[in-house]
């Protein structure tokens, strides 16, 4: 077989087992590894050293942009390009523009959060090397998988396999990357 | 050591005040997964077809027929006419927006306040929001009369150089309702992604695997994905919570900015938000009480959930009672003869007196029954209360809209309003479309957020003793 390797995958039965396994993988000095679970496992972020997600920035930039953009749009439309005089009121004022601007802020910030989540997770993707493994279908059910990537500088098929077995992983297998 | 334990035990609140377990069924993760997807994967039951076929008929034939007739002939086919220019179309618009609000309140606001019990009903409530906002959004679009000019409402640059007038709350409404639809759909869909991946992983046929897989976007459930996902979910629920207050407030302002007795009130934005949530909780009960039985989800959507929704409905009923009282008090206290006229006629007028009575008896008084625990635990009674609340809230909008318009400042301007069969047909069509969409949702998507429910079980917590155990039987 000519395919590259994606990494070694090991299976765990409970969130606690995968969490303690993750601690040991980290302590062993691996850097390119990930845990797959049916729901977010509490405390894993810290073990994996994941910093505060950048989704918030997407949301903030989209939202702020929409607020300022809508304010500008209303000024341009109702005060500059085609001024409409009603009841002697100013053609542009902040209070009346705040409501539509605020609504579009909510819209854009929400879309920003969604787009940010999709982009940071590198979705959508039609295939993933792990999908080729039948047992991986249990990831959305009740199994927890720890994968050490073959691109990890410390990766070695025998050593890493031994570590995964030591920390209690079951069904340890090498996953190919056919893409 | 044991002493501390007993001390802690004595410090913990009495049994009645303890937090309920988010998922009372203390089962393994695998059992929960099978249970919650069973309805999607099993055979279509008979009751589903019995409900689906009439709903689909209304959605596929009645609604298009009515809309075609209305659009091709004109607004005259409705009962709207001078002086009652807003009839069933706006009543139904406000009603459908109202139904939507409880869904967002349950799915977003209770998420932010860490009410873990909401996980079991969040998705079902959110779906209700998405579908009812769709129905609501249709009404203003056909209410304008010349539907081919609907695009004038959006800031589209054209050679005519026309722009929307942004001072009008009606204009804000366009943005608010569309934003509400997009944000609640996004929120709902994002919540679905992990469960779509679950359905993909469980799929037995190629077609199911392909379709669920396509919409699951290649979700793997990696810790990095969950990390970003949780943040995005938190932000989206914060933003959706804002919309609970914004959308109906703006609908309220549509009325409050008019110089009409019965509409020109500062309480209106709050009034409409409260009314919307009341109506929505009624609809949540109407949808969930039969579904939990028919889909065999009594272990997941428990009596404790129904009890909590009832308590929320009771709170909202009290708020409605307070608002009605304030309205009537202000009509009298302001000394404004037009206000007193309108409010007197709400209860004792010769034409629409029934609306005022229905509104007070059903929306403010009926929920008071829910103080009694026996009633909260009687599903049949709670279901009937839910249905009646929806009807009562519909009549509230009828009273506000028609009751204020039909007799304004000039007696020469007075008139009466009767809906036509086309009004009723369009409403029937939207009801059909709503229930059709809801039934399709229940059949093809997990109506309980499986990954969220699993995440709040005790065995999902790696720091709890049961989290270290393997799969339970």
C-alpha cells in the first residue's frame, strides 16, 4: 500500500479514561494528537492546551462591521443620497438608526460565530481518514478515541503503539491517509 | 470524614428544592443514543401519517390556492377594509411570531442561565421557533397588497434611487423578522450538526448515510472541533436571547408609534414580548405532551419538565394579568376619553366584547389553575390549557388590532370587520405548513439533542465517580 499514514488510533470507554490517557500522552511529549468524543469532555481543553477559541473574534468583527456599516448605510440612504424630510426631524439621527443597526449586528455576529466555527474546524469536508475505520462510527455513540498523528515529531509506530496500549487504549490501529 | 459528609448532607436543600437530574434516566450513553434515535430509525407509525396527511394537504394545496387567489385578485378578498386595515393577516403574523419566542427562550436563555433540564426540550422548542417564524414572515409580505413590490422593503440600489425609510418601525420589522429567521435557523442547525453526524454514523442505507453525511459537514467530534463549537454555541445563544426581546418589542412598536387609542402605549414592547412568550409556552405544551408519549420519550421529557414549563406559563400568565390591569388602569387614569372608550368597548362593546373577556379569562386567569400541583401533573388538563392559551392569545391580538381600529376618533369613520373564507384559508394553510414541517422534523431529525443530553449525564463528567465507569448495561 502506498498511502501515507494518518496516525495511530486508540479507543477508550469513558470520558475519565480518555482524559487520563490524554494527560499521559501530553506528558510523554507528543504535540500533534487529538481526542474524538460524542460530546465535549470537560477538562480536555486544558490538557490539550487549547487556548480560548477564536470564534469570538469572528463574531465581534462581523457584528461591529455590520453595526457601523448599517449606520453608514442609513446615513447614506436617508440623509445623503435621497434626504427624506418628515416632520422637521433631522435627516439622520442616532436613535432611529440604532435599532436596525443593532438588529443587523445580531444577524452578522451570529453568522460570524457560525462561519467562524466552520472555518476554524476546517469544515465542511466530505471525507476524513478516520471515517475509513468502521469502529470510528462509535465516536458519536459512546466511545472515545485518541489519535496521535504520524506528523508528530515523536511519532514512531512501535513506540507510540506501546504508549497507547500502556495507557489503556483498545483496538489500536494504524490509520492510512489516502487523500 | 463522615462527619463532614453528614454536615454537607444537612446543608443541602430539602428534597423539594434540589435540582432535578437533567436526564433522570440513569442509563449508559449507548442506551441513550439508541433510545433517542429510535423514532428516526424505526418504522413510520400510523399516528404520524394520520397527522401528516391533512397537514401536508393544507400546506401543499390550501395554502398555495389561497395565496394564488389572493395575489392574483387583490387584498379585497380579505375582510380588511377601511377603517380596519389590519385584520387576520397581522393578527396571525403577531401570533406566529409569538409562538416562536418560547422556543428561543427555552433553547437560548435557559442555556445561558445554565438550566440543564432544558437540554431535553431545547431542540424541539427551537424547531417550533424556526417553523413559526417562517409562517409569520409570510404574512407581512402578502399583507402589502402588491407582492411584486416586496423588494422595495430591502435596501436594493436601483436606477430609481429609492431607499427604505429607516425611521419606521415597520421597516425595522422587516429586518427583525428576517434576522430572527436566519439566526434561529443557524442556531438550530448548528445544534444539529453533531447529531447529524450521529445519524450518519448509524445510517444503514447509502441514501441516509449520504444525506445525513452531507448536512453533518464532515463533523468528527474532535476535541478541537468541540472547543470551537462550544464557543460558537455560547455566542449564538447569547445573540438569540437578545432577539427574544428585540423582535416582539419591534412588533409592539409597530403599534405603539401609531396615534391610536389602544395602541399608543409605552408598555407595548414589553407587553408583546410577554404575550409572545406566554403563547409560545402554550404551543410547547401542545407539541410536547403528545410527542413524548407517541415517541416513547417519557424517560427523557419527564413530568418534571412539564411541571417546569407549567410554572413558566403560570409566571407568564401573572405577567399578562398585570399588563392587562395596567392597560385598563391607564385608560381610566389618563382621563383620555378615547382611551376609556376603546377599553370600555373591549369588555362591554356591542361588537367585539367577547375578545376582551377571552383575553382576560384565558390568558390571565386560566394559568392560575397551574398553582395546583395536581393540575400540573394531569397531562390532559395541561394539554387543554396549552390549546386554550394559544386561542386566548390569538384573541388578544384580535382585540388589540380590530378592537382599536374599528372605532377611532371620528364616529363617521367607524366600521366593523368580518374575516372572509380566504382569511381563514390562509391561516389554515399556515397551520398545515407548520405542522407538516414539524412532523417531518420529528420523523427525520433527532428531536432530542442527543449529544447535549449525553453531555449532561453524570457518566459524562470525567471527575465524577460514575464517569470513570465503563458502559453501564
